[in-house]
């Protein structure tokens, strides 16, 4: 039980230490205009101007950070939802209240 608490605490500390990405809605829209994706769609996606796009790559590109950035797809989904975009998990629309913390 104590080991589990330590693991959870370390995860919270890691998340707190991560730099927070703050792309703007306008930056997301601009990136989406020319964004090309040839791979299979990941679990977390967003809809921008009627196109379903992968959440994490869109957020990273709009924030102008490397693909090595530790932001995960769930975090990218929260960012997109906060900016007013529709977010989907495996094709199903997810209400913002149901997104991961």
C-alpha cells in the first residue's frame, strides 16, 4: 500500500513538473488547415473544421514544441476541449467532464 502511494505521488510530481502547453485556439486552427496525417488514427482525436485529426500532434505543432515533449494524448485532449474543440476517444465524442485529469 505504501509503495502504491509513493508511485502515485511520483506521478503527480512528474505531472506538476511538466511544462504546460498553452496553444491558442487560433494556433490550432492554423495548424489544422495544412495538417497532413497518413498513419492510422490514434485513440484520442479532435474535430477541427469538420476534419478528424490526432489530438497530440496537433497540440504539439500548435504549441511549437518537439514531438519528444512529454505531453500525452489525454493531456492534449484536455487542452483541445478547454479551447472549445470536440474531442473523441476511439471515434466517440467525449464530454469535457469525462476527460482525464
